[in-house]
């Protein structure tokens, strides 16, 4: 990526960029199941269960979610989930939401997805934790099967999440471990592939329950931890050192440990912008800890001023393990195609940048190495080869 990249220099930043990007195979590692519902589904289920919504027209409701989430405040952003979680309280509704999420992701060109969600938030109508996990697994599997019937392919697993403000971390971690599957994800769609903690970061660090991370590490189970979004460097440090996170959910605040030259200076050999990394930034880059960055969501919650100014571009230039994600498709009114198109149009990203972040995501998916190799060699690389000018 050239340092002076702009919409006019991008290879795909023109009137057809969205259509071009739509063709690319995509990997999404950070996508919340309860943040990706279809507005029409919310309206239908809400009417069935008697839940009051701020709007009952699907288009108006979709617009309300985006407006409410675009507040610059993570706590206010999280309030929008009151409505989505309300319509995900039965096995039937969980299955439907999970199935539709897979269909929507596949229609967006996603070939691998991890759907994260918190089972503890879906027990209001009497489901047990295990019944909730089973329902989501069934829905994800149904969606993957339907995609296959239509001639497509998508591998999809679930990340079981514990809410940071609750005291059920150990219980939810055990739930995740009890539902892990050792076989290939392609043969076990909807399987639990990892663990996460989510919700308000400030005041609820990984150190609240350090034994949880020991349990997961001793079981050789992958973890990703929300950090460096609403909280700063300390949250990232705890995630990678105490939590032993394989990936960082967001991690945009890692730039707080990077001193960017304010004079526009560039290295005379590499031509990259001069930057001085602190010890934590060095650690994250040295160990290539993947950053699950979510551009539109980060702008909404105040993590970045705009897509053009989002640190994701500088972090990619500095060779951090950057990935691009949606976070909450409903609240951001977004998709992987939209996120990538915005990066092309507003930050000058080119085809090689999308290939790089897609490969970063594929090689850090929560499946075994041989499965990652198959994902890259049999699914992603052939898709790029079919697209003129798209070379890995």
C-alpha cells in the first residue's frame, strides 16, 4: 500500500468498486450473532412475543439501529442489543437467527465465519445454557447446508462468549470446552471453536477471573478477548499476557503505544512512515497477534474519527496482523463488502491489501493448521485466481 494512497490511486476505488469487492472471498472473525439480525426478522418475532420496538417497519427499524448505535459511546451502543436479545430467547428463534446469519454472510462472499454470542443472555424463556448452544449450532449447520445446496461454501463455527460484567466466566468457559469438536469444522458446522469475553471493558478486565484463562490454556482451547476498544493499553496487555489471547477483539488502541512522526517523515529505504513502537506494540507485532479490527464500528464508538483516519491503515503498513471485520452488521448497517469498499474509497486500499488481511484472518481462524491450509488453498486462492487482476 503506498503511503500516499487515496481514492484516486486505489486500483478499485471507482464507481464499480463495491461490485468488484463483492466478488472477493472473505473471512470474518469478529461478527456478533446478536448484532446481525435482519430487521424484518426482529419485527416478525417481536410481534409474535409482544416485544415493543422503536419502529415496526423493517427499513425504519434498520435505520433506527444505525442511528442509535452511532453515538460515540460504547455503553449506548450496547443498549441496542436489548431488542435483538429479546427476540432470541427460544430454541426456534435462535435457530432462525443463526441460520439467517449464515445465509446473509455467504451472500456477502464470506467463506469462513466465526459467530460470537453469549448464551447466558438467552435464558429468559427457560432455555438451559446447553440448549441454547445446541439451538445455535443447529441453525448455523442448517445455514451452511442451505448454502451448499445452492452451490456455495461457507465454514462457520461459534465463539461462546461470557459477559464481562457477570460472574459466570468459569461456567461459560466450561460450557465452551464441553462443546468443542476435534474434527474438521467443514464436517461439523456450528461447532464451538473458541471463547471470548465481551461487554463493557472499563472496570471488567481479564484479571477479574484469572483462573478462567488458566483453565482454557491448559485445555489448549483458543481464546479471543475484547480489548483496546473502550479501554486502553492495559486492557490489551492483560488480554495477551494474562488471558493468553490468540487474537485481540478490536485492539485499535494499540496505536496509543506507537509514536508516529508528525513531520511526514518516511524511511529512506522502505518508504514507510516513520513510527516508534513501545514495548507492548512491539510484542503484539513481534508475535503477530491478530487484531480483529472493525472500521465502521470503531468509528461509531469513538475509536476512530473516520474510515480515512482509522489506524487500521497505518497498522497494516507497519505489518501488524490486521484483519477486517463487521462487528455488528445491524448496528453498523454494514457488511464485509461495505467495510472493504469504504477502505478502498476512503483510505486508498488496493487489491493486495484485501488479499493480505483475508489471508491474515484465514491463517488465524480457530481451526487446526491443516484446515487453515485447506481453507486457503482450496477456497480462497482459487476464488482470487478467478478474478481478473486479483493475485495472491
